[in-house]
């Protein structure tokens, strides 16, 4: 079908439409002063035909009667005029203030960009669709100053978004998402093609209208709607292939044997491997495949005097780089506006229905492929999975032993191919999301809006584990008869079942009901915009069901709990979630005098059911913003260089209710060990909550922020941008506290114990130039610097540990004066060259020649925890983006890149290596091989203590999009047709030796965030696409 469609498009490009031609003349001038505009572009719409005006603004062009002339000039609005029977067409172009009059969504209302007193960045539809992606946030990485987006290339994965730094240790990092006025947990279920705009609210002045929900910033998404006019049809499609971007080269069989034998000799053992191995396996080549990605979007929109409509269907499918890994998503969108009583009453309905299907595969397979020895085959000749056995007598990697020979086992994480093959997991979700609103114009300037939003989410997961097959595959000498014998001897043990089948079902529901008045009025030069309203929200209403049974039929069509064996007890569990409720009132006053001097004041009163007493339940969150448009002052008003210049300043307060005791809301019965604390304002337990009280009184984390900014447009608005400074303080950050010996508490508890400060600058610069009718270009740069620091910790709460590795090592520690998630470990001081060095210096137990040497920081002659040192954090201190666009005649080019740095990444793959596991080639080639060989890298026999040796610079720059497009000449019934080819993530520049320094994780600063263990690697994608409008 795609081939036929493209063939038809190319056929239509060969058609020529004939019409009577004539010469049209005229003058192009400025509407402000009437002066002619020399060099203005005059072109025939949809063709390459055009001319420019002379010094007096005059032009002459040959056109057909039914065509349309397009008049454009830098710094002025473009005009389109049908020729019809006219032979003289003169136009007066208006100054282009479009960027200043651009409408921005500010929460319960809108404002023009030039009237803002807060820090808000906007992305429009055309910038989102330039980079094909599953979610819009993936497509805009590096395009918004102050917003750090970390992508994951796993199928169906959601990017992480951090706005102006991380201010909490336990309260999450995700911003507050709002789609068409409805709060949602993320925008994964929204098609990027259906988005009209995304507004990022960054400072407290902009965010305080959302109060307790917006401590981490807010992302406001507006989806597309219909517009009055005849139906418009569009079809967008792309297909591409993807593979791993940055593959670590691992040692081959010969190198591995050398490394293994050196390690074996160093520890005094004699079970060496033979250099002549029968297998040399590249596990990544065996594990990975070429993935694919496909997206098709169809939409229709239009409107009349009574109704505007928009309908869209989006189907996305991705096959990952692991065998059997697949993700599918469909999005059905219907947005309608019904206009009554001469447009004084508008009824709006927005609805999206999003089913997904997901066949995930274990990320641990990447870890196993890194570690598994290359001398082990994927399969033995008899078809059995290769495992880490070797003949201790001959030194060959085999499980077969002759007479008098013995079989040993190398350290192994298992066969990664077998891990993927034996993982059979299927996840289905369904998201129903939307709202209905009524907007009534009560009188001129006064409107009332009532909006009811709802979201229903279903998730069903099925996991089938072939226990018998997995057990047999774990050792090529095992047989089915042995398994059956063990099963017979242990008839009640789930360890010896043929298989297990589990189903889990999650269902939850949320709603919000907003009612607010908005009054806009001008009295001479005095302009007012007042918002007053209230909001009620309830979320987390739902249940969780889990069923597990054993020995179901092996064929998938019979995988059902009812078909399971009765020989084993079936497990059934049901849990209910405790709902969380918010009740809020808010008001905002925006005033400006002659659009020159601005004041914005906002206050929101929030109540949240997660807190115990009235004092903690109720919170007030005020803000104030000031603005001054310098370009309207007399000393700049007539400037030809400065088109717009405005100063902004603000202060505001916010709250964060995502406190850790409510992170899991599953409530069973009073005997449950789940001690969640969920209270109402009257100090009564919410129904279904388990009995208990927090060790310390807990309220929301509170954020206050000072911010200042500058917006500008210069040189006929070709140069534009913004500069922002901020200082954001979380004054009562919640910590997990380990009780002292004399404490009445036996277990860790939560308390407000720290103050965290994020301060930084944001820069956005854009240059756009329309050189002539054939050529235009734009260059955009974004930059953000953020300094994160724990400035205060309550007495006795210092020293929380984190970043625990599989080998028991700790890599992080909470400390005043350090950033959140700061690295804490030994500092290396070279490599021990011989035993004499070890005997004459401070060393840690078990040190041998070739081991890393650690600094005795306090010079007490002992290496212990008191010698550990802080080494910054995993959190980047800066990130930046570069975005370039060019248009030449009917060709277009887009190039964008993103980078981050100033942080450290811990290479957990290297540091947690155990003896017998494989190593990267660079580790093999640079290793210590004897006294004097190197003082930088350890030998084959090394310890695995956490140290800065495994801590690497996280700096990177990635070209994330190169797209070349061609717009086909217009024909009768096709308004626009464009084909393109795109490379996504084609290049990565970094010194990091692992797979990727861009690690997407749960964001817990004292968890494994910033440690590469089983991360999904970056992938590159090459795709071709079509955009069609009728």
C-alpha cells in the first residue's frame, strides 16, 4: 500500500495545470510608515516562481489567473492575496509581532508571551513532529532551556524530565503533567502528532497556581482541535530500522584465556584454560538483532458555525534489539467543540483511548552478555544451551569429561540468549482519558469555566515461567528424567513444577473537577486579568489482583489459571488502594500598565488527605511576579536594533506532597505490615488504612524560589531569546533516618531533615533569517547550568548511605555541602607493584600486587571508611542543545543535538566483575601485567571495592536527529506532500567506556541512579517517512 501511494504521488508531480497567464505589478510597503520595502519577496504560492521588489518597493511578475501571490519580508507578517482578475496588487505589510503575541497556557488560563512575568518556555507542533518519536518529550530534548530530558531507547520506555534540578531525596523528580486541563501522571498515551503545543512552567511565580502539585515544575500539553472550514485530512507515516549505537568491544576467546590464566596464577590456583578453545563467542552479536519502528497517523479536522471537530488514529509499533521484544500502541483521539448562543457558550469534549501491548525482555541479558565468557558457546552441537563449564584437566570449555577428568565451572551470570528465550511476559494496558468542559461568557470580558476530567487505567500482566525447561537448560548434563524424579520426591514443592503462570491486574481511577471565573478588562492603559476558582481532585482509587498457579498446559492457548494442576495450591491476592484527595482554592491577578509595567500575584490554598492534622493538611502557596518592558520606554522605543526587551522577576512558594510513606498505597487489613499513614483533616484514618502513626510529624516538602529573567528580540526580530537566573530552596526535605542507639525507634523512619538548594542560569538563543523566497534558515542554542547542594542537615541525620552494588559495596553518602546523590568511595593512588610496597604502606586487607592502591586520606596508617572521599554527583551540572533548520526551495534540513556533563557515571559493569567473567578489550590491553608495567590500571586479579577508578566523566554530546525532506509540487487535491529520510541518534561523542552515559532510572538519588549495570543501550535509527495533507 505504501509503495502504491508513493508511486501515485510521484505520478501526480508530473501533471501540469494550465491556466491563462498575465503580468501583475504593484508596490510593497510598510504599514507603519508607508515607506517602500526594497528586496521584499513576491512568489507564486506552491511554485518555485518568484521575484523581489526593487529599491522603490515595486515588482512585476507573470502569474495565472487562479493563483495566489505570497508577499514576505524579514520582520513583517507574510500576506497571501489571490490574483483573480487583478493586474495591479499593492500591499502594506504589518510588523511581525507574532512571537510576542504568541499565546501561552499558564494554568487555568492563557496569556500572550509578551505579558508573562514568569519563566515559561513553549514548544509548538512543528517543532515536535520534526523528530519522530513515541512521546513528545523524546522529540524535544535539547530544545527547552532549564529542562533536562533523559531518554531511554527501550521499546515503550518513558523519558525522565527534570526541571531546574532535583530538590528532594525521596519525593520524586517528575513534573506535574496537565493535558487539556486534566492532571495526568505522564503523556505516554498522547500521540505527538496530536499535540498543538507544550508549555513548560519553570519558576514558582508561574507554578504557584498549581500549589502543592508543582514543586518539580509543570508540563502543560494542549492537543489539537478543529477549526472552522472544510474538512482537512492528513496522513503521516514512517518506517525505520534500529541497531545498537555504542557497543562495547569485549575480549575474544584468546584474550579471555590469557586474562583468566593470569588471574588464576595470581591467586595461587592451577586450573588454567587451554589456549586452543573450540568456541569463540561474541555474545552481543548473538544476542542482538536489528530492530524496527513504524508509525502511521491519520486525522481529519474541520468545523462550522456550530461545531469544530478533530479526530485522529495513531498506530505505533516497535521491535526491539532483543529477540521477541515488541511494543505496540494505538491512540484514538476525538476533540470536539460545540458552539451555542452566538459562541457565548462553548461545550468542549476531549477524549483519548490508548490500548498498548508489550512483550518485554530482561535487561539483565545485556549484563550477562557483558560478563559471560567467550569460550562458552550459545548452543552445544546437540542443541543444548551453552553454560560455563570447562574440563579442569584439558582446560577446554566443555561439559564432557573423559576417564579421570573433572568438570569445573567458571563464574557465570547465565546464557543471555537462554534468558531471553525463557522470558515469556505479556502486558496489556488500556488508558481512557479526557474531559468535558463548559465555558460561558457571562458578559463582556467575564467567563465561567467548569471542567470535569477523568482518567481510567487498566493493566494486565501475564508471566509464564517454563521452570522445567529452565532447570534442564542450566546444565547440559541434566535430563527430563532427573527432573521428574526430583518432582516425585518433592510432591508439594513449587521448586519442581513444570511451569508457573501468574496474572496480575491493576485498575485505578482519578478525576478532577475545576470551576473558575476569568475576568479580562482594560480601562485606558490599565489592563486587568483576574482568575478565581477552586479544584477538587481524587486519585489512586482502584485495586490490585494477583493470581498464580502451577503446571498449566504448555501450549499458549491453554494458559489459564483454571487449567492449572490441583496438586499445588493456587495463590490469589486482592488489594485495594487508598484514595488521595486534594481540595484547592486559587486566585491570580495580572495587571499591566500600557503593556509596559507588569505585576502578577497568585495564591493557592491546598488541602491533601495524606497528612494528619489541620496544620499539616492545609497549605498556602503565594507568589508575585514583576515585569518591565524596556523597549516601550522612550529611550528604546525608536530603536531599530532593539525590537523587544523585557525584564522579569519573581518569588513564589510551592509544596511537594509525594512523601515516601504514601509512595505505596496498597492497603490490606489491620494486620498488614504495610504501615502507610493516610489521614484526613480531622485526624481520622481514611477507610482501609492500616493502623499506625509516623515517628515524626510529616508534612509536604516546601519549596521557595527567587527568579529573574530577560526576554529580547533584536535586529528585526531575527535574533531572539531569553536569559534566566534562579535560586530554588527545598527547606524541609524528607530523609530516611536510621535511629541512634538510644532512640525509641527500632527501624528507619522518615523526618524533615535537610535543606536542598538548586541555583543556576538558563540561556536560549535563536537566530532566524528569511534570506529570500528560496532560502531561509534558523539556528537555536539552549544552555542550562544548575548547582545542586545540600546546605543544611538536621543533627544526627547526616551520613545516609546508598548506591549499593551487587557485591555489597556502597557508592553514595548524604552529606552537608555536597549535592544529592554524591559519590563517596576510596580514591585510588596507583597500583601495588610488589609485596614490599604493600608491607611498607597503609593498605586494605587482602591487598596483592596488581590490586588498586587507595589513599590514606587521614594518614593514620589504616585504610578504612574514614579515608573515603566525595566525588561530586551523577546529576549533570549543565546540559545544552543545538538545533539547526534550513529550507531551500522545496528541500528542508533539520539537525539537532543534545549534550550534558559536569557529572560522574559509575561503571558498575566493570566494578562488580567476579573472577571468570569476561572483560572489555580496553581493560585487557591496559591491564597491569607485572612490576613496572603500569601504575594506572589493575591486573587481572583485582579487588572490586568501590573507588573513583570506576567513576568516569559523564560528559557526552549526541546528534539526535538529522532529517532531510522534500516537499512535492502541489496538485489539485493534495494540499501538501512531503517525503523525508531521517537518522535518529546517528552519532555519540563521549569518553565514557560503557554503553551509555545517558542513564534513565527511577531517579532515587541514593539508589542505583547513575550506575550502569543492566541499562538498555542507546540505539540509532534510520527511517523514511511521508507527510500528506488533503
